[in-house]
C-alpha cells in the first residue's frame, strides 16, 4: 500500500538534508533553477534529492538521519507511553534512507554496517509492532476517523488508520444489516 505511494504524492513535500558533492543545476517544479555548489549542505525535496543522489551530485547527510540509537530511544518511549507518541513526520523516510545507506555499505563488504543493519532492523520491527498494535486498537475501539488520534501519527500511519477505520465501519454496517434485518431466516 505505502510503496505504491512512495514515488507519488506521499513524499512530495518531504525535504531531506544533503551535501553537494558535485556542482549541478536543479530545476524545481515550476521552472525555478537552483545552482548547487560542491561542499554545501542543503535541504531538497526527497524526489529531487533521490535523483541527484543516484547520479552522484549529492549524498545524504547521515548526521541528519535516524540511526539505531534514535530507533531504540523511540521504541523505549513507545513502550512507556499508553497512547501513540509523536514521531517526526518524515520518520519512516529518514529511516528508509538510513537503511539504504547501511545496505550499500554492507554490500561493499563493511562488516560493521552489516551488524548495524541487523540491529537496526530488529529495533525498527519492535517499534513498528508497538505502533501498529496501538493504531489497530484505536481503530477498533473508535472506528470513526479522529483527527485528534491522527495528530501523533505519521503520514504512513494515517493512511493505515483511515483504511482500518473504513474497513471496520463497512464490516460493522454489513453485520448489523445481516443480523438485524427483518427478513425470514
């Protein structure tokens, strides 16, 4: 569900921090041109940064991404809180980029990156399970979409939550009609 949206509007307004490694000119939507100077650090829309990174003009600023300690800290916060804790709106995107960079390092033979990749994967799955459980519980107990509940969710989680609420509402209505309809059995 999310992967289909990743290249479309889901991350349209998401910006990521990059370091320019090669002079380049970027044409933004609307025709605005930006001159990128080698050695500068800038924020770019993810869709543009991804293209520039692929052609070698920029590299992601690893200091601005999430890492294992950030994921573990968030997992600890999530375990201690009853409700959903707030995440940075681009939490999963930053983590995706971090995984991408770790996988690239591991593929080049970096054993430390391989170990970090596995530890981060485990921590991420723990966090994902905790948040998923809370989101499912919210949707099941209050199947009407609540903006208040959505305030502490990321864009990806909001998509899941609204989908769950819609499915639960449809199922509930169909069961009410099936059971309570005045038709002869």
